[in-house]
C-alpha cells in the first residue's frame, strides 16, 4: 500500500468546528430565543443553501460575515412565510426591526464560533504540514478561498476545490477526482478527512483514497454498524497518531 503524502479535508463540520452547520444554526436560533426543532429548521436551511448555490455570482464575493448574514436572512424569510405556525408567530412579533436584530445576533454568534473553530484547526494542522500536502474539497458557495484567507489558513492548502467554482457537488466522486488532479496526486497517496460518511467517505473510497471519518467527541447519534472509513477520529489532533 502506498504511503499517504496528501491530506484532503472537508470544510464545514470539519475545519471550521466539529458540527454540521444545520446543528450550529439550530443552537444559535435557540440561544436567540427562537424555539425551533431541527426538523423545522431543516427545510429553511436547505432553501438558503440552494439559494447560495444559485447566486454564486453574488455570494462568491462575500466574506464570512456577509455569507452567514445572507444564509440566516434567507432562512428567516423561508420560516416567516412557510415555517410552522408558532415559529411564524415568533418572527412576526418583533416586526422587521426585531427580525433584523435576531438575524444580526445569530450571524454574529455563528461567525464567532466559526472563527474560533478555524483558528483551532490552523493550530492543530500546522505541525502536520511538514509531512503532508493539504487540500480542501467542499460543497460551498464560490468563496471558500476567501473564507480560508480571512482565517489565515489559505497558505496551508495547495488545492481548494469549491463545488460552486467547478460545478460538481458531493457526493459525486468527480469532485474528489478534480482534487486529485489539482494536487497532482495518485488516489492511494491521499487520505480524505470529513464528517459525512455519505458525502465524504463513500465517494472518496470509491476512487481508492484512504478515508478518515471525523466523528467529533460529544455526538450522540448512533454509529452505523459497518463504518466504511479506514479510520475514525474524534478530533483533528488525532490525525497526529494515525499510523498510515
């Protein structure tokens, strides 16, 4: 088996903190006093995500703050018009000014958490840089390079594959093939690290890449019976201990 020389990371839920963006938004909504369940927020989250993908010409110029504000604003509009009755009532109570204050509060707290997560990842991964070439592959909005640059992480990565830039989205294995080409690497020399079994681990493994499932400490969902990943870690720091 070939020696692993390249590490290819997912972004959301991996490099920016150990939780899916939906779960992180849910926590911020509740902290802002909006009582909503994950199932109730999910369609608004999906709608805002699709809106971001459709408007790459605009969102692709956004930094982190403007991106999150865009997503939260679109989530609010969906919930105000199509959300559960009790959520619609809560959002109408404060009027436009009240909604604006909550959007800004959710945005600010989400951004702070994201920045802290990326700072921690930068510090954790820097010692590995001497032994590996790094890349990122993510379903994103055309501005992932800018987000990484804002966090002073861009110099860590030799390849940044943003789905909206190349028109290929996970779980299509072609997005990982594009990363291999950009990194000038053979599949068996690359390990993919991501938090999603279906979007990261399965398609990467289908190309012959090594796989590391990032199942962050504190997750309460059940572990599948037959995890397809070669390794499972509960923190990025655990990458230092893997014997490739």
